[in-house]
């Protein structure tokens, strides 16, 4: 890809995200979302492969439909209430349409079908952007409008997302699809708590982004795209094999790793809100995700493929990892003891 075109796309992506998260008018928020969508399309279609072009087309159609629905929702609210302010979304139909629009943009169930396909057709670097940075503007709009949204509808969508994210990931062999269903599952955890404690949703999103970035950078370093090729990780960079296992288990929410913190706090908050049954259901559903994370960790560290003597010496020719990747991996594994600094736990 042309360096100038790549720079323009990245700067437009940053600009669109900044406009959306800093605006208080629906038109400006919609403009920022459109800029972000148009900026990511060249990055998705960069490999010049039919699968990448298909992914870019699907992404454009879905995001354009969601943006149209969002604009229709804000226009309807302005028609009935005379308010264009994002925090003044009060009309019931507008709230319902906005929930649908943001759910489509994020990939929440039942609007999740596009996300695994688009992520599978993208490169690992673009997939990282789709799984983290591109979700920030819609989640910000969710946070700003959370007092007006339907509690019961969001809870149902969150439980369905956690269910499908764990269930559909069980029979996948492509790493990018597994990460897509992992993202859908984590979005369910964020959505279920967004009305009761928006700050906790933001912390969960930040920790999810950190752990997902660490995994994608690790996969990019080892050039792994399939479950079967994970068995050769230890021959390329042996220490990375062990840290990949711990990062995957952290993303699964296994204590005492970093990923346990958001799930612990969300279950605690749901219990405070007298939603013990909901907390129990979503905690049990996380076991589905834990299964395929354990399978990934098993393939990365314990399984040995048929190999020759020369095959075991690939690690001697590899360059060392960047300090950014190692820092992210360390934080993704060992941040739990610092949790009182992130959020005071009563």
C-alpha cells in the first residue's frame, strides 16, 4: 500500500474517532462514524485478495446501514423533542432505533453475523483495529445515552452475546474467527453493566483492548493464522509460547490474571443491583469461552507436531520482540495486584 495513502487512512481513522467521542451533537457524531468507516476500508482491502475485498464490501454495507439507522434515530428524536443533544435522547422509538444501530456497529447478537467474516478476511493488523479501535466510538455513544436505553433489552442482548460468543467459538479452527467470537462474548459483559456502572464498562473495554492487542501482536510476530499452526510457536520464539498461553488464559478471565478483574467487578456490581440470577448465568456462560481459550493454550504450549532436528532451531534466527509487545503482555498477565489503583474495590 502507498505510504501516503496509508498515512491518510490512519490519520482519518484517528480524526473520525476523535470527532465522535468529543461531540455532543448527533450530526457531528454521525460524521465522525462515517469518516472512521471510510478510513478503515482501504486498510481492509489492502491485501488485494478476493476475501479481503469481500470483507471490505460487507463492512461498508453493514456500517452504512447502521449509520443510516443512527441518523434516523437522532432525527426522529429531534422531530418529537426538538433536541439534537446526544444526552437528551428521550423518545422511546429513538432509543430503540439507536440500540439497534449501535448493536449493528459493535456486532452484538443478533446483529453479529458480519463481524467474524470481516475479521477473517482482514490481515492481523487490520483485525486488531476492527476488534479494538473501531469499537471505541460506538461504545462511547452507548455510554452517553445509557440512562435512556431499555434495561431489559440490553440485558437480553448481553446474555445472548455471551452465549453465542462462547458457543460459536468452540468449533472454530481459524484464529481470527476465534478472536471475533471472543470479542462478541466480551461485548456481552460490557453491555450488561453499562446502565448500572458505565465507568466499569469503560475499564472492561480498556483491559479487553490491552489483552487483545497483546494477542494480535504475538500472532503477528509468529505469523500464525490457524489452530494447527499454533503447535509450531515454541520453535520460533520459545518464551513467547509460554506468555501467549498466559495471555489467552487472562482473556478468558482466569484468576489470578488481569482478565479476571473486570468479570469479578461486573459480577459484584450485578449482585449489588439484586441481579444474582443474571450474574450466575453470565458467569456460567464464560465457561464456554474458557474451553476454547484452553484449547488455544494447549495447542500453543503442550502439543508437539512431527518435527526434525533442524525444525527445532528456528528460534535462533529470529529477531527479539519489541518492547511495546513485551510491556503489553506483562500488563495483560500481571495487572491484577494493581487493581486498587484502577478502581477502588470496597
